């Protein structure tokens, strides 16, 4: 994705999250992936893999370790996209 923007990263993360959550749940940027959204580790892995695949990015292990909230994931992906340029 050559025209990657922060809005696109956010959209993809929310889109993938919505496939993993109950239909009536709308994830917020401040939601913690494990504590608030109660994502099982398998779903967390699916989230990371799907988002990286859709955005054609690869988060470092250090970046993944720093992800606790939806916003953290978006920030880590955006930072990775910026360093990829």
C-alpha cells in the first residue's frame, strides 16, 4: 500500500478487530486488547497477522511487545510504515 495513511491503518485495525469481537461490540482506541476486549491469545495472533498482511507491514518483536491497546497497535503499525519508506 503505497498511499498508507494513519486513517487507513486505523480503519484496517478496527475492521479486523470487528471480525474477532461480538457483533454488537465497537472497539475504542483506548480499549486494552486483552483486559477490555478479552481477546484470547489465538485471536490476538490472528489480529496481528491479518493487519500486517493487509497493510503489507511487519512489526518487530519489540513493537509487538509494546502493544497493549488498540491505539498502541495503530501507533506501532504507523511507526513501522514510516520507517519502511
